[in-house]
């Protein structure tokens, strides 16, 4: 686990279902029950500040 405890506690308190993943030395956070407003696209930002846009 890489998230600070206060971040993990916040997500749990808000009822989010999430996973912390580490792959190829990159940290990723998957939030299963979080939805973007209509017309918005997701931007994923890794801990090392690499940015990817999902279409």
C-alpha cells in the first residue's frame, strides 16, 4: 500500500471501493464506484507525474 493513511481513511469514510496497484514500478489507484460528470474524460496521473488521457 502506498497511499497515506489519511487518504485511505478518507476514501473509506466516503464509501469508495478502491484498489492500490503497483505495476512496473508505478503506483495506481483504481476507484470502482466513482463516476465523472457527463462530457468529462478521465485523466490518470501516476505518482511519478506521468499523465495519460483515457478516451
